[in-house]
C-alpha cells in the first residue's frame, strides 16, 4: 500500500471513507473503480468509529470522529479531502454537565434531510443534533429523557446509539437504533420517541420479544421507499413495511442469522446486502468469505463469493463496515477487522481485494462525487 | 507566583507548539493553576477533563513527581516554582 498525503478529487468519481482502530484512510477512484489511490493515515493512532460525507449546498465536506485513548473524542471535518482537518479547541459534541454523562465514542455521523441538519449517535447512548451543518451541537433532550434510558444495557461494544436513519420524505421523522435498547422513532423532530421493536427478538433475555432491550446491530432504508426498513439483529434478520410499527423475520436461506452490517442497494429498494457471521466465533462461517444479497426484499438470499477466498478466511465485518456507491452499476464495499477492503463493481457478482494491511476497520462509507 | 506546566507532544497544537507554559498566578491548588492555564489555552481543557470536570482516566497530572490522584486531586497544593507535568498514561495495543 502506498499511502499518499491526500487524494486528488479532480480525478475521482468514487470515494471510500475508511475508519479504523488506528486512524482514517481515504480511497479515491475514477468511475471505472479499477484503480484506487489511498491517503492516510489521518488521525494516526486514534480510533475513528464514524465518518460521513456532506455534499449538500455544493459542499465537499468529510466528517470524522476521532478518539484518543487519553485525550477523548473529537469531531473533525475537512473541505479539501484530508489535506487539512479542523481541530476544534473544545469538544464539539459533549454532554451538558448536569446530565452526569461523559462522551466515550461517536458511533454515527448522519446528514439530515433538512438544510444544515446533522446528527451524531454516541456512547453512552444518546443523540446529538446540529442545525448549522455541524458548527454547533446539542443533546436531543427528548430521547435522553426517555423513561427506558436507565434500563438500556451495554452490548459487547458498549451502550451505543449506532444507527441514525433520516427520512427523505418527512423531516420530522427519524429512526435510531441502540444496543441494547432497540429501535426508536420520532415523528415530531425529536421531541418524543416511541419504541418500535414489535416482532424483533432478543434471544439473550427470558422474554424473547420484550418491548425494548433488543440488541439491534444495524438498520437500513432505501430513500425511495422510506417506510420499509431492513434490520440485522443480534440473531435474526427482519423487515418492516410500516416504518417500524411491526417487523417480521426474513431469514430465508442465509448461512447464519448473526451479523452486523446491513447495506442497501442504491437504486433498488428490494435489494440489500449482509455479511453473515458464525455465531460463536463471529467470523465468516466455515472460513468461507461470502456476502449475501436479497433481490426480493428478504424473500430469499443468495451467497456471493466470486473473487473471495473460500478457505481459511475467518473475517469479521462490523456494523458500519459495508456500504454501496450510487454509480451504475452499483459498487459494493466492505472492510474487515483484519484490515482488508473488498469491493465489487457489479453489484456483488464479482469481488476483488482493493486494499490490505490497514488496521482493524470500523467503518466504510462510499461516496460519489 | 511562578508555575511551570509541561505539555505532552500531542497537546502542543493547543499551545502553539510550546512544550512548557509558564504562568504567574496566585494559585494555591492544582485546580486553580489549571484554570489559569485553560484561560490562556482553552483547547487543553476538554482534552484533559471530562464533561464532569474529572481528569480523564488515562491522563496523569504530576506536581513534581507526585500524581495528583495520590495527593488530593485538583485540591493538591502548589507552591511558588512548582512544576506541573501533564502526560498520557502508558498504554499498549
């Protein structure tokens, strides 16, 4: 790997934002996605759990969170593809002192559907919002005050709000997912939140279908059909066709119903991608690297393995480690805890190793410039 | 009263590159001395303490050779000529 100081966006059509346990990397390519340039590490030695791209209002702004083991968590942005990053004096995202909470990680950065709106999901589980495109942030008090909050329990990764889904058709509606707590939805811009876990299982609790407490790993939605949601659970795959009011299982031929990511096809609301993991080892089952794809909204799933090693390949992909670009045909990408980035230029039919040798990958976000 | 702060490399972006910051203040405790330091270099505060005002778990602050966790925390006393050293804890992995 030859890491440059920066990538040149003038020659780029596709960009991958790759967060790792020891810094961030930017990968850029022409529309063919044949060859990738790499820049990084950005924030060397720091954990980068979340990255995002804000292309609204002709911006080309990349966001990244960084956590230093001693000096805490900051939110940074760059307008020049990583040549320079903001280094804020005070932490942009932090709890009010009276909450008694201290920020550990920023797990998710999301760009809102309204102008200037942005969100951060954090650990301990809470939501922050910005109305000025990330210049200032405040705690979403309505969720912080939810009566369930004191009963949410940390999963293996901590008590985190890891998923934020904006609704392009309804600026007042937002879904979040918490491990462990499950799915919550607001229909009034964050003032009040309703639990939306009916039908989602919690195999690790005596009550297998509790009101809340589920360990939801990832939820995805297609912008053209915002009432439909796909969900990878800690055990189980689910779909909702009514914006989370009810869920039903869609494990139909998948090698394991355990996994972390859930990625949508950019152009087809019936197509989604997952990376099943063996339940105990939490690696690709049988040492065979396989992505599963559904083209019928979970009615059936097909393993995709062309180009992947099919023996002694025990890989793990974390919840934000898979994404799709919006080119034609769509590119699908994922990063592993062993530091490999794989990609497909044909919607998952064939795959190749784009890059190896990175630190453990926490997130992969695909951007079309 | 003169107090010298020694700043670790990773935090020198917040002090204009300075490894040593000398303050002249009537500070009786480490907390009072840090408040003066943060007035001059506000970017240090959030990197050293949590939202609850507690020293971050893996940050160590020494007065002379003594970690303030062992001598009263922010109430640890300082005297004229004190040397306060800020260091990240040793860590691996």
